């Protein structure tokens, strides 16, 4: 079994923090409507803090992804994509993707189609 290094997944933590932020958004709206006897500013501050924390964690994941772009390990910004080795990514691209130079150019439409005349 291959063992790729497992850097921290800030994006997964950000999704969880964002879910908590939505929970506090609901409590904030409910307390503003009078359904909760607690002061609503507490829920509003907690909601704003959680959304700011989620945004910070997403930015940290993007920076981690950009920092590992030239290294041997490729870290995606997607939290569900595990880190991959650069050699595995290149082997996949060679096997299942065509090289950009090998694709044939599609000649531009000159006449005969309604779409060409409409554009």
C-alpha cells in the first residue's frame, strides 16, 4: 500500500466550522424573532467568528495547495481528494489524458450552418 504524506486538511476543518456557523446563524435569526430568551448578540458574534474562521481555514488550504505545486506531493484544495505523488498524477495523465499538442485542431466553420450565420 502506498503511503503518501498526509498534510493537514484545513478545508475539511473549514467545512465543519462553516456548518457550526450555519447552526449559529439559525440560532441568531431565531433569537431575533423572539424564539429564544438569550440575547441575540452572542449568537451573532459566534456566527461571525465561525464564518471568519472558516474563511481563514479555506485560505490556508489554498496556500498549502499552492506551496506544494512544485514539490513531489500534490495537495489538492478539495478536502475529499487525498494528497497524491507527482509521479502518480503524471502516470494518470499519460494513460488517460491526451497531450495538448496531440489533439487535432477543429477547423473554423465558414459556411453552411445556421449557428455560424447567427453569430
